[in-house]
């Protein structure tokens, strides 16, 4: 069997979708070497892969000024983050960590962009691109050529990005890519953890894009939760979770208390392991259940409406279980995900800059009372369930390279 190198950006939303695939590759007999950071050792080793680590600041995507999520007003901001925050830091470290080792093929994270091409070229092996969000149906940055009318900040960003790119190309003796080539989905196959139905502009993507739906695999470190308690309390349950990076907003949680505190329903809030809820301890309504971490896949199977930041993983998991959404996109790709859900009729999007208890309450009431949202969530969910999941992904990858 083949020896596989897996290199994924050390972030929850990118590591977690890969774990089902890695587990299945191992079950199918492949030897998998997963290069990531110490932070993800437990869950990666549970997949059966051998872990090799490299130094990278823990929780960097929350604190690092280049990596932390932001609203990208221009594609060059995103591309600079890729080059300056990920490719420059990760690719040299990975190559040092695996020096003198041989592999048959590579699976790399799409957030590494051109960095994955560098790895494949230096190792002399074919590659698969792992795409944890929507695939780019059009080249990112195309149609945004700079001219004298562009502002100085954008021009400076372009020059800074290309300066790092030229330095890396010289260091690794590879060709210098154009700006729009840096984030492109490279590789013989592109694995997308969604369905063609949910993917925007899917008709523009060729057959090298494999849509397998979300990677639904139980988390071994998930704490227990008494779902029987929910049924004893109220017939309906609302679940609130704002991801792992931007979940420390106590003002938002206070808004939720005011919006939903007197409703005859369960409100389960996942506050995050590192969120200090003590300042709100005496304000928590009796119908709220607050935990630092909840097994989300289990929770969604007992949820009527999910209030979320519209991260790709959380959104896909909710739709997989036919749960409609109230979405408050915060940053990165979340507005794109929320727009697609709303376009297909499975949820409502609220403006993070204009939140109020009344607005939250009205959005929840609309999604709960109108069966259309549930019906549309089911349509998307059915497309995700039929996509085949990580088992189909592993089979297609192995079949492809067996024929090469």
C-alpha cells in the first residue's frame, strides 16, 4: 500500500474535516504520516496516523495579527495571509520535519495554496488538495489588476506579498507564481467537503473536484450530555455556538439571554473552553444550559434551530442533520456560507453590526414557525448525506493513484 503525507493547516476548521479521511485511508491499508502541530496530537493519533510536529504558536488564529480572522475587503488581503502567515511559516518547517523521508502522494490543505505545490514539487509526488470550505469557482484575485487608481494600501499589500513569494521561490528553486495563482486549488484531485448542490457555481468546476459532503465522524474526546434532560424540560431546543476562534463575546451572550430568556424552550449554549462566563453567572436564565464544550454532532440531532457564526464545518454539520439556521457571520468565508444557505432557503442571516434582542427573537421565531426553512435544510442535508463522505473520498483517492 501507499505511504501518504498529509499536511493540514493547524486550525480546527481544517484539521477536523480531514480526520475521517485519514481514518479511512488507514483502515484501507495506507500508511499515513500527518504533519501538524502538537495541539492536535490526540485527535490525529486517534485516526491511526503517525504524527510529526513542527513549532507553531498555539491558538495563533485567535491572536496572530496576520492569521487572526478578519473581514477581507480585497482578495489581496487573503492572499497575503496565505503567503505571510502560512506558506512562509509552515512549508519550510514541514520540509525540515520530513527530511529524507519518501512518500507516494500528498494531501495538503487548500489554505496553503501555492505552498502545497511547493511541497509536491520538492518531494516529486502527486497531490490532492483538501478544501474545507467552498471551492473557488473562479480564480481569486482575477479581475483585480492594480493600476494608478488603486489606493496605496492595496499596492503596498501586493508588493509585500510578491516580495515574500519571490524570496520563497528562490529559496526552494521553483517558479514564481502570479498573484492569482497563489490561492489556486492545485493537485490532481481537489477534495471538497460539501455537495455539488451546496457548492456555489459548481457548474464551473471540472471533474477533478470531488464533492464528498462533510466528514461526519464522532469526536472521541467529546464530553457526555444528558439529552433526556432536554425532553423533560421543553419540547423545543435551540443550540448556540459561535465557533472556536470568535466565541468569547460576552456582550453577544448577554443579548441572547435578553432575547430568549423567557421563552418556553431549551437554549443550549456552547461558550468555548477558554471563555470566562463568570461575569454573566448571575444573569443566566433558567431555560439556558451553558457548557464550555458540547459534542456538536450529538447536539444537532436534538436541535430545532442552530444559531451560528456560519463557519463551514458547523453549517454543514447542521444541514447534514436537517437543522435550519439563524446565522451571524463574523469573518473570513462565513458571509459566503451564510449567503449560500439563505439563497437556498435554509436559514436567515443577521448583521453582526446591528444585533438586538428583538432582532434575534424575531429571526428565531420565523425559522421555528415557518416549515419552509426546515424543508430546505432537508434538501441540502440530503445532498450532503448522498455525497458519500470520507469513505467515498478515500476510495476515490486510492483508486486514482492506483491507476497512475
